[in-house]
C-alpha cells in the first residue's frame, strides 16, 4: 500500500476521532460556579496499557469514542472505528500480512460493538458494524461518537452523522441521529453478538444542524443521554462556525464556539424542549451522567494543536443542571498508549466505584506504512508528512464512588 493512498484514506478519517470538536476558542459561562466540593480521584487500571488496542489482526482498526453501559451480563462497548470490505461485508479488524482478505481502501466509518464479562478488562469483539450509513443524504458519510440507552425493551443508539449538503459531501459537519433495536426479550449481548442484529435508523436527524446563521448548533455532535421520569435528556456538543453553510475546512472557516447543549424528548422521540444555547460552554466530547442526586459531565479539554494532542479528561458537576462547577482535571496523558493525548470519556457507575474508559492516542517516530511492509505492521494515522504514526486505543481508570470509601 503506497503512502499517498494511506494519507488520502486518513483525510477521510479525520472525523472519526471527533477532531471538529477541538478548538482553542473559548466561551464564557455566567452560571459557572463551584457550589460545594465534589471530586473523583481516578487511577488508570491497568496503568500502562490499554484494554482495547488497535491496528493489528484481532483488534479494531482505529478505535475511538467509547461508550460503555452495564447490565446483568456484563459491560457493553460501542465505539467508532473504520471497517474494511471483506468479501462484500464490512469487518472490524485488518491483517497487514494478508491484505487481500480485507480491502482497507474500501472502508466505512461507523459503530462497532464488544462485550466484557470482567468489568472491561478484556473484550470479545463483534466482527460487523451494528449500524451502516443510511441512504438519506444527511447520513451517507461517517457515523461516529455513539451513545446507547435502554428504555423498555428497546435499545437506543445515538450518534453523529456526516453526509451530503446541496448535493456535495459536507465533511466534518455533523447532525445527531438516533437508531433503535428491539431486544425481543433478549439481552444486549444475545441480540448483538449471537443474533448479529443491526440498529434501524430514522430517516431524519434527531437534532439537525443550523446552516443559516452562525449559532451554537451549526454542528450537533457527540450525544449522550440521561433518562429521567420517562423522558430522554439528550446532551450534545454544539459547534459554532463563522461560515455556517460551508465545510469545516473551507477557506476562511473558523470555529467560534464549543459547548454543551440539551434537548428533552418524550419516549416516542417527540421533542419536548430544547436549550437556546449552551448550558455549559467549553465542554467538549462529553458524557453526561446523573447519579447520587447530581449531574456529572465527563469531558475533554479544549487544546490547540494537531489531532487531539495533549488533550485531557476533565469534569464538571451540577446539582440542578444550571449552575456548574469549575472544571477539574481527572486524567492526563501518560507515558505509553495515551502519551499523545486522551479524549471521549465514558463511565460505568458501580456500587462502590466509578469505572471510566477513554480514547488514548500514542505516536511513534516512524512511517505508518514503510515499503516493503514488515510482517508486524500496525495500522495507524500518518502524521508529520508520514514521518510519524498515531495509534488509537481505549484506556480504563477507576475511582471510589463518593460516600463509599
């Protein structure tokens, strides 16, 4: 595989890591204050290796954006990755020593699934995606940043989608979609791993973007959901663009704002209310949880630089969802698999601890695809004119649950 073809592939794949959400632009939040002390102390577990690696046979090709939920069977991981064409269907892994088995130049970016019976330390991967890009123009491109929620006997998958605008590809411009899967009385693992069921998406976006005027919702992306009193509180990152009807990388384009917004839906996905702006400016690539009587926002810092470099996991909390604490750094890049940066936190709330997963990025000082290819080649993202290679993975960390120490 020639280096120029790899670079072309990854110009397509920039969106799969949520890069549009990164900006050095910052807003202000008049409601932000620290009502009382509330904190977590996370320790990476394991401390020097990921729980999901990438780029070799048996691992996802380029994983990011984990979303993990728990049921009586175990942990369920939904994640963004690229899937290559393997004999007419799409497959999650790639073996560089047997390239003919999987056409890495014929890929889609979408959502994968894995199951863990040991609290996320090891994972069993489903080979095929759980959802495919739709035929509708707004979601014909990448699908990414999944979040899942259970309501009744249905599993809801919320995601960011790119597609076509005015008949042309609209890269890095996202809208939030939702798809559903009937569990039919079975567990998530049975439906997704044994039945190999797929989600069915709606024909229209749940939260469309605004392409008319510069606004907090020129992009709607990176959704997460809290279910309270039978309603779905959908939290999402909004991005404001100077040129609202142009590509994210169009000449003269710039990001003017990033923050967290909220919309509330009835159980039938009818919109009940929607914020008129950010409820929490500067929150980026987030997951929102409600437990112990408090809203918790696990977020990603806004950093300048290339492809998530030096991003960290930070945290906000609120007793009422209106007045928010100042941000607190929970995790910082380490020395190995997350040395380049980290992003996209997701948490499982256990009785006595909080288990956090996140995307970890590392970089190595060599070409991604030297020629000839060595037998142990690992798939990654070329950087610095292909002099370096960036790899994705999923890390794990734990913290005591407040009040249980």
